[in-house]
C-alpha cells in the first residue's frame, strides 16, 4: 500500500468519527508514523478535548491492543503516570481508535526550548523521579517499555492544571516479560533479540541484540536523565544507524575521564552509583528501585533542592507533583474509584476483550 493510500484511510481534519457512545471531530493532526496517527479531537456533545490514537486496518501488529493492555494494568494499580482510555471504536475497513486524555508537550520539546538546552537541576531530579516511577509501575504490571526516551514522556495540560504530572506514552514496543501461567514467572530470554528502541538511549544489551529486561529500561532512563541534566550526550551527533559507534561510546563512559565528561553538570557521585548498580544486574534481576530513588533523593539533599521548588515549565506554582511517598496511599484508595473512572477502566477492558470493538535496605553512595 502506498503512503497516499495509507493516508486516505486515516481520519481527516474536520471529519466526525463515531464510537458506540459518542461522536468526535478531528481538530488537528498531532503526529503520524507507521500505520497510525494521533489527533487532537473534540467531543461533539460538549466540546471536551481529547487525544485520539488510531491505526489502520492494514497494520500487522496491533499497537492499540498493546496500549490497552498496558493502560488497563496501570489503571488497576492507580498509577498517576498513564492516560486512561475513555472510549474506543472503529471505522470499518479504515482504522481503529482510542480516545484518551490530551497531554501537553513532551520532555524533549521542553528541554530543547530552554536557552541552555537543559533543565535546572531541580527540574531534572524531579522529572527523573517521576519518570522512574512510571517505569516502575509499568514493570509492576508485567511489561517492558523498550523505548525509554524524552519524547515518550509528556506533561499534563495547563488547562487541567496538570503541568506537574509526567505521563508515559507510546507502548508500541512494549513486551510482556512475565509469563502467562503465573504472574511471577519470568519469560525465558531469547538467544538473540532484534533491536528495539532508540539508539541514542538504548541500553548496552539492546545494542548488542541481547534480550532486554527491567534493568535496560532503567539504563535508558539514566541516559535520558543525563541528557536533560547536562544538556547533551557525547554521542548526540551519531545517527540511529550508528549502533556500533554508540555502543562503543556507552562502554567507554563507564570509567575514568570519559565518565567525568559524561556526567558534567550532573550529580556525579549519585549518577555513577546508579550506573554501577545497573551494570551489576542481569536479565533475571529484580531492580532495587528504592536504591535508585535513594540516589536521586540524596542528590537533591546535597544540592539543596527544595521539595516544593517550581518546575522550569511551571515557574509560578510550588511543586506538588506525584512523588514516591504517594505510593503508600494507593492501597487505601483503590476501593474509592469514582464512577467515571470505573467506566474508563471498563472501556479499556472491553477494548482488549471485545475483538469486534478492538477492531474499530539503602546502599551507601560511594
């Protein structure tokens, strides 16, 4: 199918798209790639604004199905870092779609918009904590992301006063790492695994085409955090196809002068401790997320970061975004799900089960 034929199957700006319950108007194309696209849409009944993610019928791997599985899992554990699926449907022989919360700019866009191409240390560490929380939550429901990068994290909308919340996006490369027989079973690693991810942030294992595991998502997270803290990565000028060269860079920055250069303007002791810890893990390892959080919090303390200091992109409001301490409250709140949230969870579940609908101990920081 030609690109033109593919585009013809996607919604057009101004088109009205109907689900079983609502009608939506496509207002603006937000992004497109592969066999899918994301649109800014409005609900005709009340003008409420949402994002619509769609994929054509021709796609071999149904990304929306994976999105639903991941988002339903995140909904069940009450994670604040994932958008809820609010509606779904299909336009026969053209595309399937999901209706979700509309989010704001992604962290790549926010970083490159700064004069120094980097966040303040305060914002860097707060964003590091929130994005790590989302990764831990994703792992908790049994999935690896395999494409951790700043473009796959976005802040909430200003109109909803959610700029202090960071959302994880794009689950097209996710892989379930827990077996189906029991939630505790780890899938056996493949002898060789095709590369998945973005070269700039990919882990050593991913670049070596070794089966990825939880540690690899966190390694990619660390490269991402270093980039928005320091403003650059040493291999930034290399192309996505230069995997061997990027791999060599990533091997070299683990010690000596190269490590010092890599962590310029970063909390070196704490970030070095995280890297050394990650390098000690193997495929079967369950990461000690508490230790990584401890390193972040230690970096905040030694650098005098005020817990309520505003974020770079929300400078007029004290920071009260999601933090790790909030996790202790989740168990108490799971039985207090509002009716609309319950309906949203049902919408997500029905997409994954209704085939027809689916079609439309702290460690010392050295």
